[in-house]
C-alpha cells in the first residue's frame, strides 16, 4: 500500500522561526529585513555606473537554471562577518520596491554551502519549470507577515534572490563598501587579486575611477539621505579620506605644478585613473610632479 502522505517541499527544511517577543532581541531564524544587496568587484561596479544599470546574466554555477538560458540579477539580505566572497562594492536596494507585484518561485537549496543557502526566483513572468513559493504561508526561509507588512528571513542560512531582469541604478538606495574575504572569491576562476582588500581600499579605487571617467552619477548614492544638509554617508566619507591620504604629495617632492597650471586637471585625471587601476607607484610618481598636496 502506497504512503498517501506527500513529501514536504524542500523549503520546509529552512523554515523561518517565530518573531522575537523580547525587547531589543532578534531571533536569528526570524530576522526582519528591508534591504537587499548586490556585491561585486570594482571593475564590475564601474560598469554598472557606465551602463546605468546592473545587467542580468546567465546562471553559470551548478544551479538547475544553468541550462535554461534564464538571465538574473543576484541580491541577498545577508551580511558577511568574515568578508564578502563576491567583491567589495555593495549596491543596496529596497526589498519591498523590488518585489512589488512579483511572483516567487523556489529554485533550489544549496546544502553544501557554508552556511547552507537557498535560492528563490522573483519574476513578473511565469516559470512553469519551477514551483511557486508563497511567502505569506511562512513554510520556508522567506516569510511576509501581511498584518504587520514586515518581511522576515531565516538568518541561519544564506538567502540568494534571483531577479530575472536588469536592476536600474536610479532604483538603488545607496552604494557602500565591504571587506573582501581573505581566501575565497566566488567569481574568480584563478586567484583573485582582491582577496583581503578592505572596503575603504576598494571604495577609494572605485571613487577614483568614477571621478576620472566622469561617471559619478547619481552622486546621491554616496550621500546620507537622512542628513538635513548634503554630506557623504559614513562609508563614503571613510573612502574619500583614504583616497586623499593615498594621493598626498611627498614632502621631498621637487614638483613645480600647482592647480593653476593648465595641464593640472589632466594630470589629476591620470593620477586618479592609475590609482583606480591599482598602480600606486605610478600614481605616486605623477603626484610628485605637483609642488604640494594643497
């Protein structure tokens, strides 16, 4: 006689817990969130600014979507305690705006990841090869409390959300910076040259390239939106301080140029560009052509 009980969906093993009832405490398995992140390397981030969007791409890893020609943009609500394995530049997106009116599909679990991960596709289209996922039921790692209008996730696992469209830069809330993991990089097939790079180092390289290439748009992504007067948010301010410190003119320099000289602006552009390409000796040598840092 066959067992009439149906097997539980794969997502049940990652079920979200109950919201905390204790003040100033969040249950790790039921973490509220409002923002998701896309993290990438400096070169990819520069391309996002040049294109004005984060372009979706084919899924290239061991996913079941690998051979479906589905193009997605990756975002996650997770933070990286030991450094990101995806790069150092972080694009922040408002989760509610990102999923408004969209459908959810369960893609797969990745139990061998550390910590284990789950993947959910978010789309305006129908994906008949996948199973619909209802976040209101609370049966899996992603839960939407319709009464309180709060989204929760199981923070004991890595959430990977796949958006099957481009993400436009004007929809981004903020650009921030994180440290790169010292030993692991998910993108590089060979050893990544950015392993262990701090967020402010990578941010300074990005900022130098954006200024040199004149693609620092929209500038609001680096500003503190909660401040009454326009000012850089804390991460961007730290990056700018690191950039200015890195481009100081050595006191022993015998340079003669000042900002008033006609070629000064072109030289500054070259300095920023070389610094952004990780050539500190070349940028320092060009800085030495100036009379002083001022």
